[in-house]
C-alpha cells in the first residue's frame, strides 16, 4: 500500500528507511516538503537547488545589464552571490511575493530584489521552479494525491515553512494527513485543518548536568560517556546521540578523537572536508593559489594530486630529486632558473613548468585548475567551496565544506544538530554547548533585507532562539533514558562562559564540575586511558624511558642521557673520518654533545620556507661573503685587486651586490622588498669597507676569494686560478683528522714566498684581543696551516681577521704555527674523548637562546641543566676544558 512520510531531517530519513526495510513496507515513500510538492506538480518539475541558484546568480551578477538598484555599490563584493541565494531562499520559504512588494513601493530594496528575481526566473531551466510556483502547480493537481502519495504522515517535523503550509492543509482534504510530533505542542496553523495530530508519549529521562573546561574537553567527556554506556551494557551505539545547536565548534575535535576511540560514530551533517585526504588535496591547491609557488606548497600539492588527472601524469614520482632542499622557490622566475639549470637531467621540465605557469595565475584560474588537477570527491569539494565563496577566500570556504560520512547513523553513535536529535529521539542524549552565548543562539538580521526593510518576524516566523528552546524541550521530553546537559566553562580562546538560561527549564540539578585531569571510569581511547592512569602508563617502555631521561638529567652523575655512549662506537668512527671544516671543529671542541646530535645523528633545524622579516646574522654574513667573493674576482680579473682605485672598487662592489642578491633570492627566502633592499645595501657597504682596506700589496700580488682546499668544492666546474690542487687532502698531524673548506681571501706573492690569509667578520668587533677565543676562533690558524701545507714550509703566512664594521680593524694572529700546534693538541684530546664515549656538554651547549637543537635539552637548560652537569663534564673531558679558558 502506498504511504508517504513527510520528513526534513537526514537522520529521520535514514532511520525511516531502516524501519521500512525491516517491515517490508515496499510502498512507503520518504519525501521532503519540496519533493512532495514536485511529485504532485508532475512534469519532472523540481525545486531549484542551491547549486543551480548560485550558478544563475553568478551570471546575473556578471551581467551589467541587470539593474541592482540600491544594491549596486555592493554588487562586486565577495560573497554577494551567496548572500543573494540565502536571502532569496529565505524570502521564498516565507511565502513573500517580491513582485507585489516592489509594486506597492514599500522600499527601494524590494524593487532591487524583484528585478534580480525576474532576471533569475528568466534564466532558469523550465523544470526548476522557486517555492511558490512549485506549490501553485502542486495545489492545482491535488486530485492525483491518492494515486501518487496515499496517506501522508508528517514525522519528526516541528514546523513547516509558511510556503508549504497551504499545500498541506489542502492536501488533508484529499488524503489522510497525520502530524506526528515529539514536541508537547503542535503549530497553531494546523488548528481547523483536517490534519490528525498525534503526540508521542512523553518520557522522564534521568537528567545530569556537567561543566567541562572547554569545547575540546566537552567532546572528550562525550566520548567517555558513550563508551561507558556501551561497555556497561546500558546502551547500543544506535541508542546514543550527541548534539549541539551548531556543530562546527566541535567537529574538528570529534574528527580527531573518533579516529583513536574506535567507536561506531557518524557525523549526520557530514564530516569536515579538510579531515579527509580529498579535502587536503583541495586545500593544497588553495594554499598554492593563495600563498604562491613555494617549494613546500608545490611538493604537497603534487604529492596529494598525483594520479588524479592527466595533468600530472608526465611528472614522475621522484620529481623532487632536482630540488635543492633549502631553496623556497617562491615565484615562477626562480623555478624557471632552477629548471633551466637542470635542463639536461630533467626530462619532465616542460610539463612541470607548464603546470607551474598555470598555478602562478593564482585565484584567477581557480576554476580551471580545479578541473585539471582534481578529480572525484576532491573536485566536488573544490567546486562546492567555489560556489560558497569567491576564489580569494577559498581557504575559508573549504573549512566550511562537509562531505558525506560513510558511517551508517542508524547503527552508530550520532553527532548531530539539536534539531536532528529532537526529530529522531534516542534513549541516551548528551547536549553540548549549553552556555549563555551558545544556547539559545542570538538572532541575526538578513544582510540584504534587514529589519528596517522588513519585519524579521515575517521573514523568519520562528526565530532561531525559539527553535533552540523548542528543540531543547523536545529532547528533554522524548529521550527515553538519560539526558546529559554539558557546558564549557571557557571557550577555545580562554574567555569565561556563563551557563545557558535554558538550563533552568531542566529544573534544579546540581552541576558536576569535571576537571580536565580527572581519571574517568571509562576512557575514550588508549591515549586517554594512559593519560588518566599514570600508574599504568608508567609501566610502558616509553614512559620508563622518559622518566629515566628526566631523572638522569637532574642526577649528580653523568649518564647516557647526558651524552655517554659506547666506547669506540662505529658511528663516531665514521663522523671523525669525514672532512672537518672550521665550524665542525669548533663544534667538536666546544660542544661535543651538539657534535653528536648534528653530525652523528644528523639532526638539524628545518629550513625557513616562508618569507622572513629579515636575515639572521648567519645568513647576513653568508650574503656579505658572497658579495666579497664576486667583488674580489671582478677586481682581480680587471687590472688586479691590489691596484684597484677607489672608484673601481665601488663599481665592483655595486655589481657584486646585485649579482649576489640575485643568486641568493633564487635559492632562499628573502624579506619583503623594502627590507631586502636595505639588507643588500648594508651588505654592499660592509663589502666596500672590507675590499677597500688600505694596506701595502705583496710583490706582484695575486688575490683570490673563497679558495677551496682539502676537497671542498662548490659546483661542478673546477677552478683553474688556484695555486694548489683543491682536492689534495690536508691532514692535521697527530689528530687523525683532515680539514677542508674555503678561505675568504688569499693574497699571495708571485713567487709564492709570502701569503696573507684574510677572514672576514661581519659582526661586532670583540671587546678584547683574541687568539683562539676558547676554541671559538679557529679560522686564522687553520687557514694559515692549510696554506703552508699546500704551498710548502718555505712560504711566510700572515693570518688575520678583518672587521669592516664601525670603522674596521685588523686582528692578526701573532704566531700561526704555535697556535696551530696548540689547537692540534686539543683536537687530539677531543677526538680521544669522543671515541671514549664522552659526548658531553661544553661551553656552547645551550649558550644561545635561539639554538635550534636546544629542544633536546630540558627546559631552562642554561640555568639548571648546564649548571648541574658542566663541572662533571669538565672532569670527564680531560684537558679539553683548558682550551675553553684560553683568550
């Protein structure tokens, strides 16, 4: 027998489908009011849907011939089409005739909206109708209702929009109509109609009231409560509902927690799209279009969209092999430079660059790029986001998109709106968000038809606050066993929240104050169980290891957590066999523990990918050294560095600064334009002061910059202007170590009898004269030793530091040979101690607040840990602490 259920809630629909299957009710039809009207109207007519409405409104907003009246000033604003769609749907649902209002001259705004409505109706396909015309067609064909509908039962619907009410009243005169409600009263407009009203039996559930710390804590306590009901045998998952007036505030929390809770859990309103892999693919595209062609953004986009469409088919899976790890590649020109450099080894260069060119168009190509890069559900998510808002705000629109949850709500715990919980009662219900701000919600005016244009009560006959109160009362009346009323004491930002006034309707119930760190009877997940049960967690290997580390950090002895390792460890042998630079030697001498982290374990700070506000001291020094290298090479190739006039030096430095800046920004993130210009100018000024330092030249002096030695190299083209073989090893006698690197500047006489080694320092001049500076200053003696080792013992080597800042100063090393002998002795000690397993703290451990690896030390390490362990480490490291005391 044909029978129609009129429903509006998706949860009621799914539940009714299950009931129909169990009862084998083959003639039962489930319809919304719009579907019922369309079924009566016939002729394949249907109500205009939101997607079609926004598509037509897009064309109307873009058509300059459509007059917008007093809405013209805001016509081009982002979100206009969404506001128009929402207002028109609200007007149509309320049964308001815009054309009649415009003809009556009530307000110019009605005339503007009426013209937009006329333009909309002219563009709509004939089968798509707004609410009132569809209802009119349906009322004209009520005679066929017994054949196409049969008896009608309205289920789980607290009220209907005004536009549908006349149709239902007239329908009741043709077929039996039953209004079945869980609410304690029915709408007033039913009075006098031939509609039979059935009120479901009222229940008196047990009421409980709790206060949680914040919304996340509310979600956690809700899952604990659900697990307790199931584990205790009091309920099945399909008996439990968790609800709030608006679910968005808790969606992300539930999505994260449910993955660990392993409970059957359904999002009735859909899961947040960004919690899915397809949503992340769409988000990756949005990030590139809004943030630019940063390397990490392009990597993420291609990783998530590979294989979706032919656009990325020609780009292999290992395409990132050509990318330098530290280069952010923030614009198309930098990508072009990189790909041109790698042209011979990159077969997919053309396809990749073509894709990058499309991505560089930004949000202007949002629709086109979505169609070419995304497919399936990812493309559907992208399209929906672009329908909901402008491309410039696609990241915000994506955050609001929901996708269908694969979990079946009829056999799961449901997370839903309060309206759904009221429409489809369950024995156990937990209501969240009962705060003074959240429940009942405050009414908001329509953005295009505000209160001064139309009475809000006419546009929205049942205010949102009244709907919230009605749903609250319905849940308290219809839940069969238990209702938990939950509120947060503070919001996500830490602001204090008051209790909802609706809690008074539940009666006088003592509120239980739930602390965040309380031990629940039933945990939501394994992580929650271990966090709540310290004794159980303490038995796990991870906890035992963490506790041992903490205890060892604060003990008065040296332990493996302080850097004691197995003697003669093969990893230590390997790192000591590598080539040492000056910075690597400094780490070995002054911070053995940091040496272990950086070179043995391979730890390092991630490269900064986004544009910084300024260069740090290290990057500023690197850029200045590059300017100096270009300037010295230019001067030496054009008349000689030692004979260059002041004007020639300034011209060379200007050229070098531009070249170094272009090279740097092709491979690194740079500050904003104005700051970057000032930074390059500062580097140029320092370079000019360093290059222009006045001193007697050597006989027929040859000057070289950034001279490699000991196997160090940059690039694939070998230099031909060097006085030695750069691949020749440079061992340090008695240490077992070899050194290599780049000398900032080398001035050498034509007969190779005299040489000057200059190391540039872009920082401040030290307050006192230094030689080894406790092992922190090694360049002079190392580079002087390297020059003597490569040119022969007969060469006389002068080594000095040049500080060009603040007027400049030269700091020569009095006796490079004696200093090197002293350093070699301490290097041998440091190597011996490291092989003995003593990778302990030194004076550079936690010395800087911005040390990137300080996370591996306990908090406040400088004042507590170093103070406790430094003396113990000094005793274990032999004579190495003597070096730290040297000037």
